[in-house]
C-alpha cells in the first residue's frame, strides 16, 4: 500500500487507520503525511529522519560566553539512529555514536556533549602537534 500526502481530518484518519489494519504485516508507505501528530501517524516508523540541533556550551570552566555547535540526529529506516556533531559549525561533521532505539533527550544530550568534547580535544591536540 502507498498513501501519498494524506491530509488531516477525521474521515482521512479513519481511512488511514483502516488501511493500516487491513495491511496486517505487509508494508505500508506513507509519503509526506500531512496529518499532524495523529494516532495513525504515531504508529508509523519514519523511513528517513533528520533532526538538526543547535547547542550552546561553555568551552571551559573559565569561559564567560557560550560557544555554539551543531549536531544532528539522523535515521534512515531500518538502520539505527546516528548522531553527528560539528563543534565549530564549519561543516566539519563527525560521527559520534548511535542508538538502537529513538534516544531520550538525556541520552542524546550526553552523546552530543561527549562528542563535542572529544572533537574539541582532538582539535587542541592537532594544534599543539602542528605548532
């Protein structure tokens, strides 16, 4: 079954729920759902998900101003959830880890923080070695 751009509305939601029930264990593809966060949509797994994140952090314990970094949570079904960071926001993304299930905010924050710290430490080491 392939559904293209189903819109919000009680009749549409009932129709989508009926199709999902009728499909049983067969694949149902919903392209560009426009139904908001309704129950039929919540039961589906995203085929491709990209969540850009912006992070403010103190670069060290003496910092008075926050630094900005970028991070991204990405998933391409059926693979795991991957986390990428770009500590300097210069387009230099690095892979920092993955989750088997959708991470809780606390788990994601911890992985992003550790990834930024690791990337920053690597940058400091390469700067010292290059000097």
